[in-house]
C-alpha cells in the first residue's frame, strides 16, 4: 500500500512541474500565433481583387 502512496505523490509532483512549465511558456509568449501573419501575405492579393462593399462605394 505504501507503494501506491509513493506513486501518487510522484505523479502529483510531476504534474505540478508540467503545469508550472506550461504556465511559464504561456506567459512568455511561446504559444503566440506566429503562423497566421506569414500566411496572410499569401492571401492579400485575393483580398485586393475582391474589395468590400464599403470600398466600392468610395
């Protein structure tokens, strides 16, 4: 039975470490969207070919 308590305490400690690392990565901007700005330039031509209604009225 003591082995179960040991494994549970180790698993909680490992989970806490991973939670700390995850929160630290989120706060440092690790998961900011870097993909969309690089792809947006590929679709700029399509946006210019199809102007919105407000641009047509000008």
